[in-house]
């Protein structure tokens, strides 16, 4: 008992100004208390056993069987969270290190030291908070589970996003994730200009396909028709499917004249047909080949399946004539005579003043200019 009293007298001879029973403050103002978890200046974790008024602390370091004596100024206590400008790091926070290793914060300390168990490692390490960044819900347009594309045109899914802009991404076709800076990623969006997800598109080399994914940097993942795997294109090299432009120079109507069934315009409610070429329209090319429009695109291209051909071709939409119910007084089913006195029946009439005519006594039809026909 006399020895314990003497020891207490010696240890209490130089006490810190602010003491709280079994606690004492270090020179940074942090309270170190009995039973508390602390970190030493050499980044070793320990548990406080005893606190003395002169700032002497008895600790048991992790992994050691005997206690050691430290000055309170060489210890920093555990805190619930360590606040920093880009986000607080708390116990159990998911974090990323400056070397792009992800893990979980086991302890945070008042001096900004963080004990981290990195993914794939069996034992933890201590980092300065400045070398660790916490997971956040979002960073700009990036968030967990967002579909993204990298600067090298690889698509994937963002698994984790961190306050420093680093993002863990599982790239499509890869077994393990990688870490990217936010500046090297773009998130999926519903559309980029006229290009929409799942919309039909045409490339600058006249290949059609479907936009599988559209990203905020204008990159588009396209599954081209007839190909087994998709490719990435810039939106500037794609055009979207459209209703089709009005054919220049052909006007909104079909010109003067009477329908052979009677006066007035056709249909009989007085409306005029337009000459906008759309999917499914019958058309005629500048070389007098007739066919059906499969797709139209905003870059004035149309995919046309020509009659008698096995595969479609591409044409400038404005160079096509649209199949009409009547035009310039002529209509399908009408009997006509050519300038060479051959009779026949109009099978189709087009907005560019051409008609497909089945001449009497012939097995296949031919194309005539309307100016060469009489009805």
C-alpha cells in the first residue's frame, strides 16, 4: 500500500491542466481515457489500461502480452468519425486508399489515422485520412449500379463510388473489378441528342443496328444487324430512325387534276397526301427500281428492300419517289395508254411523277413518266 501511494504521488506531480477522473487530454486537446482504444505515433493500436494525472498512460498493444507506458501526447483516441472536407470516415465505412485498394475502416482516430482492412487481405493496416476516401452515394453523374463507359470504350457497372471521384467498375466480360477516376468515365443516359436507348440507328458506313446503351459523353453501344457482338460508336457517326424528311421539291400536294372516280382530291374528305417517306412506304428509286422502305433515318438515308432482290440497300431519302393513292390525276388501277399507243393498267404511282404500268400482253411491268401517259 505504501508503494502504491508513493507511485501515485510521483505520477501526479506533473498533471495536465484538464483532467476528467480516468481521462487526460493530450497536447492536441483529445481526451484519452481508461478502457479506450488508441493509436500510437508508430501506428500501433492499443487499449488503455491506466491513466495518470501527469499524462502517463499504461496501454496493452494489440498482439502483445505485456503492457507499455506512453506519454499521452504520443497517443490518439478512437473517435466515431474523422471529418475531412471530402467526407467523414467512420468506423465500418467503405473506403479506398490512394493506391486504389478498397476496404473497410475498422477504427478512426482523433489524429486522422484510420485502420483499414483491405479487401482480399487478412490483417489491417493504418493509413492517414488524407490517403483514404470514403464511399459516397454519388459523385456527379456516377452512382453505385450505374452503367458506365470508360475512356477506352469499355462498358461496365459502377460497384462503388468514392468521395475523391474514384469509382470501382466491373467491366463487362471481366472477372474482377478495376478502379477508374470519374474523369475517365461517363454514365448511361436515356438519350444523347436524337439517339435513344433501344432506338434503331444507322452508322456513317450505312450499317443499321440498335442502340443498346447511350452515354453522357456521346458514346453509343450498338448491336449492328447481322453481327454477334456490339461495338461502340460516337453519336456523331450515327443517325437515328425517323419518320422521314419531306422530299425536297415535290411540294405538299400532288398537283392539279381530277381523280378518275370524280372531281376533287383524294381521299374524299378533301385532305391531300403528304410526301414524307416512312417505314413501310412503297417507293421508286432514281433508277426506276421499286421497293418497300424498311427504315428511314434522320441523315436522309432510307433502307429499301427492292422488289426481286434478296437483301436491302440504302438510298438518299430525298431521291426517292413515294407511292401515292393518286398523283397528277393518275391512280393505281387506272387504265392508261402510252405515247406509243400501248395500253395497260397502273399498278403504282409515285410522287416524283413516275408510274409502274402493267402493259396489256406483257408479263412484267415497266416504269413510265406520267407525262408519257394518258387516261
